[in-house]
């Protein structure tokens, strides 16, 4: 979340930048500043009362020593009155601080100056693209290829659970496992430490990374225990350092994790949900960085280049988009999306988002470091998909189909143990 210092000192900038996300912040920002003024005034009154109590307490001691009993008793009554006033002020301060906090968390993160204005995905900017569209003898979509070669069973998944929960079989399951291992190996070779986090998190973890309350309706909630199934490994991995003060010499911290991901995807329909295009449960490998604020945008570029290198090794045509304000997440300051081209569907499929959240998540997480002056400062957090599997699998099946089957990219063959799906 934004800090009260940023909101107060850069009021007009906050309103202007949030307008890029199509968020009208003027009224809310004014309410926050007014509440902060009330908080400060109440705190001042409370501090003055405490100082007056201390002064009178010393005076009472002197009066008793001077055997001025009546005056001492009068002073004690005055102290009791001040204490009662202080109790009222303490309750008021707690209420104001609670309301102030509830208002601040409603503000999205401010977008970076590089973020283009726009309302929908059509307004995103293409940064660069690479690879070639394959020439196919016949454009068979991946859901038909999956059925033809008996590698993914969508109907069985529907029977076991429901739509959006496919069952991978035989070489389909092996391909899944191969991609996960390949992605993790690429990430660890780039200096990321692998972790295996829980698949459920508590409310504090969901709040810390911005999923709650913004995406509450998209998350599966285990109501009896008040846990949430993770929508991405970003949530538990980033929360590893919640309420931690790090030493700058330990930075950057780079972590990677494979997890299943669970998303309700309410409101999805049509061609966007066909086959592997949009699932309720899917596998993803994530990369997360904890960075010094001076280094976070260099790190973002590094992460984008890293994901790009992996997509290139898979031989897929791709493009990198800089998301416009209206297509960005609540918590992001700058996001780059990766899309791969589906030659059979003749459309682009999103396979990765790489984002810098600056201090937004760190402020919620109380994730900090000590600077050279020993002052406590907020870190920057970043994360990216490296990569999400469903649409990668869809593109690999469709783009590598031949008359006799599907060719496996050379980099994956040591992991799959086979060169061809037939």
C-alpha cells in the first residue's frame, strides 16, 4: 500500500498517476489526509495529557512532603479527570487509525511513468517480439490434439471435479513434469534459490501481496480454517520475509518455486476458456526478487530478459507487452506481459507477467532493510511467471504438430525422455 508520507507529500502526483489506472483518487486522498490530520491532533492532545499527568504527579509528591494534604488531594482529583480524558482520546485515536488504514488500503499502487494510458488490453504497448510463425499442414487446436494422442483428458477432469481441472496422462503428464524441471533448472542457473512453499495461505499473506481484498472473489477459500488456496506462488514466497528487517549485504534475494495454482476465474467464457486457455487449477513456476530500491528497475529488466531467453529456447514466437494503466494489477507499478502465438488458434496467449511492485507490497508486509545510516527503509519486491504451463503446452502442441504427431523441442528432450508425441 502507499505510505501516508507519499500521499501527503505528493498528493497531486498520487491523484495524477492513479488516474492512469483509471482510478479517481481525489476524494479518497482528501479523506485520508483529513483523517491523518485528525490522528495527529488526537495524538498531540493525548501526549499533552500524559505530560500534564507527569507534571501533576511530581507536584503531588511535593505537596505531600510539605503536608499540604488538601492541595495534594485536589491535584489527585485533577489527575483522575485527565486520565479519564486520556481514555476517551485513546479510544478515539484507535478508531481514527483503524479508519485511516482502511482508507489507505483502498488505493492501488501508483503506476510508473513508463506505464501508458489506456483502459483495456488493446491499449498495451508492444515492446518487442521474436520467433517465427510455423507453417502448419493443418491447424488442429490443442484440445483436439490432446484427445487424438490421449495426453490430456478434459472430460475426465470434469467428471472428477469440474470444468477447468484437466487430467494429464502418459506423455502429457511427462511433458508437464519436464517443463517444470526445465523452468526450475533455468531459474536456479540464473541465481534463484528454489523453495517449496505451502499451497494454502492465511489472510495476512493474501493481504500482504495485494490479493486481498482486491481479488477475494477469484480465490478459493477454505472457510473452516480461514485459509486461501494460492492463486500463484508469489503469495507464499513473498510472505517468507513478512515482518523481517533485512541486511543490505544480503540483497538481492532471488527465489523460485513451482506450485499448482488455483483460480476461480469468475466471468470467463467462450473461446478464452477452451482447452488449456483458462483453467481453475494449473501449474506454474515463479521467480521472486527482493531488491534495494535503487536496483529494482535494473532487476525488472533482468527478469524480463531471463523469461525471454526461456521462451526463445522453446522455439515459440512471442511478444512482450508493456501493460497500460487499465490492464495492470492493483499492486503493480510496472508490468510486462509475455504472449506466445498459437498457430492453430491464430491468436496470442498470455504465458507470463513480470512486475515491479516497488514498496507497495513491502509496506503491507512490513518488509524492510537498514540503510547505511541505520535507518529502516522499505524494500522493493518483484515477481514473474517463469513460466505458466497451460498455454505454453497449448502453443507447443499446436505449433509443433506434424503429419505424424507433435515434435518435442530439443531443450526439453533430456527431461521428457522422448522426442515425439504420437
